[in-house]
C-alpha cells in the first residue's frame, strides 16, 4: 500500500514537473482575471446625462461613483449639476438618479453620488481603490466600460493589457478604449481600481487613464462639491520654450533629453543631452500630455526639483523656471511655420509606423516578444494548420486548414474579385486554390488545394468561451502573433437581421433622383452589376424620391430576400432582381476615429465586411483585415473560433468553433470541387 502511494506521488511529481512554466503563468493569469471580473463587474455603471453617455464605477457602499470630468462637464455649457438628467445604469439595467459632487478638470477626474437608496435593500456593489503609485511598467490590467454607450444586447466588453507608464496624474496602458468608455474603470488583476479612462490617440497602445491616486488626493475636495482646473487635450510644448528649455525624445514613454537650449533654465540647472527626465517638482509623468499638464501648473521664476537619470545614476537638480508663454504665444509658436526638428520628424515617422501591421512593439506591451513566447507551448501543434493567401506578393488573408486532404476555410470577401491568388503553406509550398462554396452570412469561403498531408486545426469541442478568456492569434507559420481576450461572449449581431443592398446613396443639388455614390465590394448591388452613378428609379414598384425613402424600403426587407430594382445608366433603363445580404458594414463604424469609419479606409484598418454575422464572439485583438481568416486559440491550444473581421478600434470578431465546423460541413456538401488540374 505504501509502495503504491509512493509510486502515485512520484508520478504526480513527474507530471507537474513537465508542465511548461509559460503555461503555468498563463493559467495563473487566467485564474486571476476570472476572479477579478466576477468581483468588479457588478460595480460598473453607464453614466447618462441626457446629452451624451460615458462610463463610471461605484467605489462605496452608499453609491459614490468615479468617472471622467469630460463625461459630465462638456462644452455645451450645461450647468444643472444636480439635474434629474444625470443617471447611472448598472449592468442589470437598474437606473438610479445621481448628482455631480465635484471635479478636478486638470486631471479629468469627477465624483458623483447616487441620490436614491438601493432598491434591493443591500449596499451598492462597489470596488476597492488600488494605488497607482505602486504600479510597475508591464503590470497586467484590464478595462471595462460601455464603448458607444450602454447596449442592452451587449454586456460591457472586457479588454486586457499592460501598464506602459504610470505617473502622478496619468496611467497609460495598451488596454484599448474608445468613446463611451470615458470614465470607466481600469483594474489590476487583483480587481483593485487603478485608473479611470480618459483619452486616446490614434495609436492603439496610447490609452490614457486618470491615475486613481488623483482621486485619493482630491477626493475630500470633490466630496465638498469643489470643481476646479482646466482640461487640456493637447501638448502645450512648454518644455521646449524659454520656460524650461529642453527638447525631449520619447521612447517607450520615457523622455530622453535630446537637446538643451543654451542659457535656458534647464541648461543653468545642469541638464544635459542623454539624461532621462524622471520627475519635475516631485511629480512623475506618464506621457507628454501629463508633462504638459504638470508644467501648466508651475509658475514663472519658481524653483523646482528636477530628477534625472544619467547613465544609470539618479541625480537631483534645482531649476528656476523662466518666462511662461501665454496661450496666444504658444498658438503663435505653432503657426510660425518653423521647420520641424529632427526629433519631431522621428516622432511623425514613429506614429506612421505604429499605424501599420509591422509596428514597433515596446518591451512592456502585451505583445512583447517575451509575452508572445509564453504561448508557444499552447500553439506548438498549430504549425501547419494556418495558411496565407497572397496575390502578387501581397497578403490577402489567412486561412484555417479543415482537413488533411486540402480543404481550407478563409474570409470570403478578402478573396473576391481576386484574379490569381496563391495559397502559401507554412512549409513554404505555393499552391493554386479552387473555390468550393461561399457562405455570405458568415463571410466564409471554402477552398481546396492539391495536398494530402495537411495538419487540420484542432477545434474546441465545448461551447464558445465567456468574456475574459485569454486568446492568441498566430501567423501563417503558427507562431504567436496577436494576444487578446474575449470581450463579449458569442452572440447574434443585430445587423444580421437587416437587409443590405451594399451601396452609398447621393442626391445632387437640384436633382429629383437618387444615384449611387459607392457600390461596396462583395455587396448584393455589386454582384448584380450596379455601378457608381447609376440612378435608382423604383424598388418593388415604388418610385424612389430621396435617400431616406430608399433606405426605408430596403431596410424593411429581410436578408436573403429579393427586391426588384429599376435603374438608369446613361440612356438605358434596366430592371434586376437582387437578393439582399445581411448588413455587413456596421452602420456606426467607429464613432470616434476616421481610420475605422472613413469609407476610404475600409480594408486598410477595418474589414470591408465587418458586421452582420449570425454568430460572432467579440475580442480585443487589434487585427488588420489581411490577418483575418485564420483560427484564434485559447491558452489550452484549442481554436475557439475563426477570425472574421476587424470592426473598430476595440472590436474584432471571430466565428465560434461550433459554427465554423457546421458551416464547413454545409459548404463541403454544397460545393462541387472542380478538377484541380484546370488551375495550373
């Protein structure tokens, strides 16, 4: 008996020793995230004032809410701070009246108070405050909020990331946020509040949050109904003027002194090129905007301590500030037409790089090499299961190997209207492909290549994962490429029930007719031969007088149903029966960034076909359109879905594994594979 126990113990020890440390780390991170999400999610609120919408989080049992000042203090001149318009909505849909207590606009911080008693007789769900001063670069964190406003058919999306920089006023992370998230919470993996969402730039990793310590410092004043400060959303460049006199080069949110202006306050204090600027007046700053805000609060001729790092040694210097330019002088400085410095040119080039799929990755990001390597044990078996489709050397999409005899699923709209695409296997083989069949609702295409030794994707057999599940997308070699997290569990998108012709309309001044301004790739109109500038005369026998009427008539028809459309091109009038698709372009796009809503950018940042899916799980992976079509894995190494679209800054979609397998069988049975020899 003792021998048996000893043998069992030894075997368990051997198995435990064989578990890869990287997987242990990922599983531990997943467990912490799951626990934290269940703890804090009930305290998230949507903040509504009748004019706009933002987010917030409850931090006390009696209903104190933290949010961003710009959520409740817009430029519209609203003064009714105790107005009945101000409401907070909990995840379960319960709505309570609230009042604004106070705010510090300089850091974008505001405090509200729920003015009603909890209806269930219990305390309001609330979260604990962490300490942003104790954050380290690379610490993991997660964001909640209501991007685009509260939506009853969509829980608050989860986003996972890391702290990239933390200062006296600001925390910067790569947890992607967008309009509507403002005022929402940023948590560490213990579920402690470390920040409140504030601002973004176009760059995906520059997400600014109010440091929670700002609320610790100013909370008493806010509770006393004080409001002060001025919010700035632009760098004022004070550091470069005679007020300070240094030009900074920012790398990974660390400012290095590139040049010191001769006889300036910085020069007199002993600051030298190559120094790393750590603090001014005892305050650390997370990014250029935080430094600008700090300097705006410093007076002329004020003695301040400046801490630098010089070749690894920290050193304290004393600087006396100089003349502070007025706002008008700063504006004039921008309008002087001066030539940009070499470092400003470097910054512009860096921003351009950050807006590509080949962007430079910082050492503390969630997609750093160190973090991607943690996924290798999970996806090692995926080598050979992902392919790449190219034409003339340009990547069109990825694909998921569905069988060892050459069946591959990919994103249909990325391969439509392509003349001669190649399928590139992970071992470098370049094969011709044959289209088998297409499911337009899911935007999936089944293709066949002439191969008998492929490695199929290992699909998850369980139901689609819940929000908070850590994910990894691989490249065509099966190497970890883009980490993320399930933001919203699989659901039916509302756009899937709306008929869509796939056009943009216009009416020329003085014209009595609606014409087509754009015919979208892959849409029903394009497939039926309609072109830009065609004039629409009638739909289902009803004369079209304006764009609103045309939208109403088309919108009343369900997807996969037919309409009869009469149009004129030149002097010819034609009638065509068209089967509508689901609305495959989000009607809103990204509510803030032109990159995702500008029609000219479709296919570059957001996928052309980015909505209308009957089943889709949402995740926060920042895919580019050409990176769609392949599988997305969880940390167990199973593919939980097929990446199908990038829809917005914070939104990518994947078709859940069960739906992928179902559609694969349907397309395989539906399609008749032409002889592959004809493709040579």
